[in-house]
C-alpha cells in the first residue's frame, strides 16, 4: 500500500508568487497498513434500534426508572460520543453516569429516569452518536392524573384530587365520637383507626363518604396495609383484617407491656415500635413472632423504604435495620423527641418539632431546615406537612427548600395524618 501526504506551503502576505505543492510518498509498514485499514474500513453492521418503556406514574409522583440496552455488533470497540448529561432532554434524565465504551460483540445497560409532571403521554426519540453509527433510541413514559390525598384530624377527614388545590366537603364525626389516630389504605379503601376505651374504625372507598363502627377490642393506635390485608395495633397486640371490616385479635399475650405507638410494613414483615425501645414484628397479624427491647429510647414512629426500617423516638434516638428487624443499629439525631418519620424517593425525613432532618439511607443524617411543621407524607419531591389546622408543602428538588402554606381548614383541629392513593371513580 502506498500513502501520499500533501504538504501545502502557504504564501506569506508579502508575496504574490504561488508556491509549489510537494508530494511525499511513504511506504508504510505492515502494522501501519493494518491501522489505516481499521480507520477507513468501519464495521458494516447496522446498530439496532433501541426502545424502552418506563411505564406510568401519577402527576408529580415518584420518578420512573428503566433500563436501556445497547449492543455493539462490531469486532472493534465502540465509543459513545457527546456529554452523557446532554444525551437526552427533560423530563428524561440519567440518574448516574453510564459506561461510554462498548467492547466488541458486547452489550451494556444503563438506567434512564423520567420525572412525571403534568399529565401527558410521551414518546421521545433521539440519536446517540458513537464512533461507528448513531443509536436510534425511543423512550416511552406516561404521566397520569394526580392521585388522591386524604387528610384527617381527630374528628374529620377530607379528600383532595389535585394535591391540595381544592378539597371535597369535610366529613366530620360527632363531637362525642372517639378520635381518629391513624390512617392507612389498601384493598381499594381507606381505613382510619382510633378509639378511647374500645376500638373504633372508619372506612371509605373514596375518602369522601365514610362509615364508622365500634369493635369489641382495645383502642387502636396505628394501622398499615401489606400482604393483601390490614394489620392494626393496640398498645399491646396486633389485629388483622382482610377488608378493614372485621378485626381479629392476635393470639397469645404480648411479651412486653410497654405501650406500642406505630407500625410499618416492608419485605413481608409488619414491625411495631413503642416505649422502652420495644420492637415487635409479625408476618400475618396473628401474633408477635418477636417482642423485645432493642434500646432505652421510647420509639414513637417507624417507617420503611428501599430495604431499610427506621424507628425514631425520644431524645433524638433513631434505630436502623437492614435485615427485616432482626438487628438494629442506634444513632442520635438532634436533641428532641422525634415523632414524625417518612420515606420519600430521596430517602428518609425526620421531624422533632424544631428541625427537619434528611438521610438517603438512614445511616448519615443532615439538618435540612429548622421548622416546627409536622411532616405528614410525600409524593415525588412534594412533601406535605401541617402546623395545627394549616397544611403546608415543601419541594425537595429546590436548592433551599422552604415550607409554603397551601390550605387552612376552618374546623381548626390539628391535622394528624395524610395518605395518598389512586381512587377509581
């Protein structure tokens, strides 16, 4: 093979005489010939088109994630070109930097995210350039209407279908009715539990119309739904119900007598917490499988997310478990009693009535802001909280999130719970 290089001599500004063009001929080595052939004879394979359906999410809900698989059919490395953060446009994004090199005849996979905002059905196509050809990629995602949020106090409940822009009529309980203490959702219905000397529950399929009934059991302090049934707790025992109508008391007697305060569900297990570091768990609501003290802190709240249980209580005591409640590690977060704990798609939030703390996985905590607002629940980056009868919202996507007042209830009763659910008409 013979390669010719042209060396051009450009005239200076002071000369008008043309300069000759020189041609130099070089006889390359066998190694150089192979290199040139690699450069000028690219792989003839056509890169396959790629499509990923990320599914659907409610408006302003938690992000959707899906996988993109890219295959290199060539017998040479393929490099993805451009800046990964510029490969696609919002509301699609890359949660982490993907690999940019594909080995010959290999496949790589990376995660793509979608931020649901206003209701829309999207089909987004773009080209991802490489050193061979461009990958033709199509991403599908859908944002549905907002899901319902039910807000309750001790003696009323109301529903919003647009994240507190407006509310349905308020369902008020008679003044002599026992207080509502907790709110949960499952099996296409909301269940509120409470009571004074005996158990009481309220049931609604739409968060607007409620029926209430007393039951001959101890007063119920908390409830949760999992494994296709409800589990509620009194201060000592679990109770289970398929549809939230008939409650069956767990068999046996509690091993501890310190009162329980809250219950959560995750990974097939219901975990309840209470005073004296009491932690009890069950997998069916028929009785405690384990019931003992894991700490000297009184525990008021427990929540679950992404394989982690977080229990929080007096004097900033926080317990963390990654093995379904078998073992717990203890932390101290702040100085005051923590009575609110929730999980969001960005991690955990704790509130002690003066400060709001955040942690991605419950192991390291940082102060998010000073606030006396009680956190209630979250969807996507939108966190809802209350101070008395006033509802507030905080946006976690902001660099410096602040609470904003969004609604004040004329009933003037402190809001104690909020729960999200898709209510079908």
